[in-house]
C-alpha cells in the first residue's frame, strides 16, 4: 500500500494514517496481504515534517497489524538534505 503523496501539502498525518489503516483493513478483510510502504522524500523539504510523521505512523501501523513494511524513504533519502539522494529521482 503506497498512499498519501497527494495529501502532503498541508496534509494532516493523523487523517492520512486513518485512511491508510482503512485501506489495509479492507484489503486484509478481502484476504489480501498488504505490504505497507513509506513515502519517499520529495524534491524539496517543504513537506518533510508531514512526510516524517506519516512514515513513522505507517511503520507503527504495519507493526501493530503484523504487516510487512518497506521503508522506501530510508532507501533513497540523502540524510544531509532530507531530499532524494543523488541519482534516486528522475522526476523533473
């Protein structure tokens, strides 16, 4: 499950997490084993606090439900800038 990117600007992490939880619960009820993924970094840090709060909540959600969690953010972030590491973003 990869959701929330379009809600980041001015987004409410708690509301976004409630939606993600609902998606995971509906999939599980249908017999689908969801894999939860964090959001990747963005080209700027304007929404970084929201991204970090949402990703932390997603990791917690996955843990509480016993679902696999793929931390995309950690895999492609430049820890010095909070944006994409060199070569990890071809968007623009």
